[in-house]
């Protein structure tokens, strides 16, 4: 699932994607305040509420892992 999402609160276009990565030390850019590795089971607790880009992407990933296609709700 990839795509762009309008974030009206900050008047920004967000880009969302899901990717696989090997766990390594995270190196932050000037655009990122904080990044941490978390178990997928805890990911929804770490992102913004339902309706946000981050929540939508994590929810989609979790559903794919369970063999359910698409989003809930």
C-alpha cells in the first residue's frame, strides 16, 4: 500500500509506504525528530489515532499479516 495523503492541519502532502528493512541503528534526517524499532504488536499504540496516515499504514500491514485484505472499519 503506497500513496499520498493530504494532511490539512499542517498544509502538507504526506507520502505513505510499507517496506521491509533489516534491523539496524536508525540514522535520523533533519526532518525526523525521533525513530525507534518496536514489535509489530505494539505499533498501533505508537502512532497517531485512527484516520491518520501512520495508523492507516500500520493497520493495513497488520491485516495483511493476518491474511485479511484491506482496511477495517
